[in-house]
């Protein structure tokens, strides 16, 4: 999986935030095998905003979180993405299982 990290309106490098974002993005793979890539955008405005965009096979998931600290925003946005991945996986694979299993008719 490829991970792209972008910093907007920043001065200088932030390797700690970069490494933390990459590690969190890699942790998404344990929830779904079909992740193609992920993008993490840090925006330094009045609030510290983090945007996660995860590309799965057939869909794109996005979560945005703002707070007064980048670490809080990063972890909150990653939790949102994890919830979305679980929901997508549950809906996608439950519908596949329900179509393939015959229903029992009790009379």
C-alpha cells in the first residue's frame, strides 16, 4: 500500500507527524486487505486539521478531523477511517454471503 503525506501551510519538516501518519495508515491493512493507497493531509490553519483518504477496491473513504493539536486530529481521523473500513467490509461481505447461502424455509 502506498501512503502519501502532505503538509499544507507549514514551515519546515515534521518527521514525527509524517512517521506517525504512515504507521497509522499501515495499521489500516489489518482491517481490510484490499486497500490500494492512502493520503494524509495536514492543514495548519486556525484549527489543526487532518484529512485521511483511503482508496479501496471499488470505493474511496474519507475522514476529516480538526482540533487544537495535530496528534489529537490524527488519531480521531484514523479512528473514523477504521470505523468506515469495518462498516464497508461488513456490508460488502455480508451481502455476498447472504446471496450465496440458501434460506431455510420452515413450514
